[in-house]
C-alpha cells in the first residue's frame, strides 16, 4: 500500500488565482482509492486550493495527482533528505528504516553508489524520482550548523537541543566494560564518574588489585564521548583513544587492567561490568529498564528537526517512525526499539527490595503495605514519564511516550485492563510534601493525555506513593532524577484493589 500522502488542511497563505479562471479538476491520492472533485481556485507551486463538496480545501501537491483542463503542468516534487550526525549509528539505523518506509508505501527504493550512505526513491509507475537521500557522519556542532544553514533536513543525535524539535527513534545503553579476567565484580556510578574524569589511575582505589587503571575511549567529537561528557559535566579523560566501538571493545578485552564505556553493540569479547548506584542498588540495562530510562546510562537516539517546513516525504517518514513496522526494523539493527513492553510488577523482586532498603524514616510499614497491595496482580508498562531538571515539564522521551500512550488507549489496546498512573518522588524534603509532588506529577501526565484527546472514560486512574519505592540512591542528582517519575501500571478489570490503593 502506498504512502498516505493525502493531506488537506487550512493553509493561511496567498494563492495566485489561475489565469484561465476556476475550472473543474479531480485530485487523486497517489496511493489510489481516494479522490476529490471540485473547482480549482488556485495553485501556489506546492498546494492546490479546491472548492469541493467538503468545502474549501488546501491539498499538498506532493500527495496527489491532478486531472482536468485547469491542472498546472508540473512534475512530481523532488524531496532532498539530507541527514547528518551520529557516526556508527546512522549507517546502521537509517538505511533499513528508509527502505522500509518507502516500500511500505509502494515506492521503489535503491541505494546509490555515491560515497557514504545515499539512496533514491522513485515512483514505480512514472519512474520519476521522488526523493534523494544522503547521510553524512559529522560532529554535533557541525551537524547543527548544517541544519540551521539549510544544508540538512534532520540531525541524528544522542542529545536534544532547546531550539530544535526532537523525536526518539531508538534507544541504546552505555555500558562499562573490562576484560573477562578482570576481578572487579561491579562498579558504582560514583566510582565510574571518577574513572571517566581521570581521578582514578589504580584499581586499588576501586577495591581492586594494586595495578594501573587504563581508561579507553573514542575521539572527543564522537557521539558516545559527547553523551558521556554531558552526563559527567566534563570531557572524558581517556588515555587510549580508538577509531570505533569494535576496536575499543577488542582492545579492552585483551588488557586485564583496561576499562571503557561502550554501547551494547560494542561489548565485543569484553565483559560488561555490572553497575550499581552509590547506595548499592543494582542498575541493570534490561530492555524495559532502558526504555523506561530506569537505567541511568540509557541513551535515546533522536532525530532533531528545524523550525521550518520540511518536505512532505520527510514529514511522512517522521510519522512512520512511531509505527510497529518501523520499530521492528529498529530491533533488527541491534538497537532497542520503542515498542511498549510490560512485566509483572511482583516479578521484579529488586524493586520491592529497593522499596524496603531505601525506605526513609517517614516511610512507614503501612506505606509499604499499600504499595505492595497496589502492585499485586499488576503489570508495569515500559512507558515512563520523567521531567526536565528543575521543572514539571516532561523531557523529550516522555513527550513521545505521552503521544504513544494516548494512541494505544485510542485504538483500544488496553480495553480489558485498568490503567493506573503511579507517581513517585525522590526522598529529599518531607514525606507529606513528596507525596503531594508525586500526586501532582501523575495528575500532570493525566492532563496531558486528556489534552491529547483521550476520552474521559478512558483516562487512567492516579495513585501516588511519594518516596516509597526509590529506583536509585537519593544521595546523587542522577539518582534523585531516576526516582522522580510516573509509571504506567496495568491491572485486570476484575481486580478489587481501589485506584487510590486504600
């Protein structure tokens, strides 16, 4: 089935009247099956304006074929799709995604022989080229300059920028690695930060043997090093620099006293070193933990967009990314897709252990019992909501999660389940204030769903637990951020547990 290029919307612009006067035309969607007849009022080079039985419509010329004596003489518009950004990710992720997008719409996709990744999409009927695609790996600053100068339409990035749009394409995880024969059993986030900052040069400082510690890394301009530097607040002090993940993983695997942070695909023959927080909470990079960003080194992969109108082909591609078909392609590349995942709450014993071990002085046994009762028989959905630092505004991945949850509710995925928004806070401040804050954040997500068009009868219930179930240690800013969250729980409709957990 070809693309749903059919778009009609009110467009406030100046339309030049046709010299021959208004005449009857028929606009047919390129995918076939849909057509509108009416009187053509004007054409501005990109949009038709047609007076039809449905009223005055504005229709994107890229999505339709025009038939009739008043139709202007034009060829199919050529979309330039120039993407810049992450080396090592773009070459793996973008080609299969763009191929799947084109083929899902009945268009012809073909790689070209230009240097790097490039491709061409053509109309199988007319043979006309509809889009020319290219990806160039560049450092973040150069990518931004290309986008703002109009030399690129999209940036593939591991970070958002405040003046650019952002859409999460996929997820990955940054993982500390050592050689298989390195004796260190685990490393805390605090100790890992010290290592990356160059403050540790001997394994004895990490309760290991008295041997020199050698930190490996990639070039400063690489996406991984940029992401680590953003978390660390300073550049990574790598003593040995490699050209790519594969070379770094192989080098660390050979050296028992080497350490590095890599992505999931870069572990190679090395050993993933388990990560804990400073209070000893285990932090595991499972698919659900990465999707929910419970794992502190989760790495969302974004496509950043400029504040200008993009070609229809690009706009449709961005919409396609949220579909199950696109996310299945992401999973096949080895990255973590964004498809919602669910897990029984009581099946994750670590969370209950954290709730008990991390309970503050103001968390009572009754609070823990209320939490356990509410969790009984419920599943957790990977869609989780977190907030910008110092703000009640959702962060970029959470904004995408809100749209995904609203869409899933709308199509009836959870029609036989009771939905619950469970709010949690960090442990700083008083217990009553934290309970109120967690309630307020959960109600904020509820309001977002209502604004997204979810019917009142389908809206989730809200329940707040304050600081009762920490994901990480409150002694650090990253730990407190992990603890401030709103989770989505699913409960069978026959469950008798009241929504407020009482």
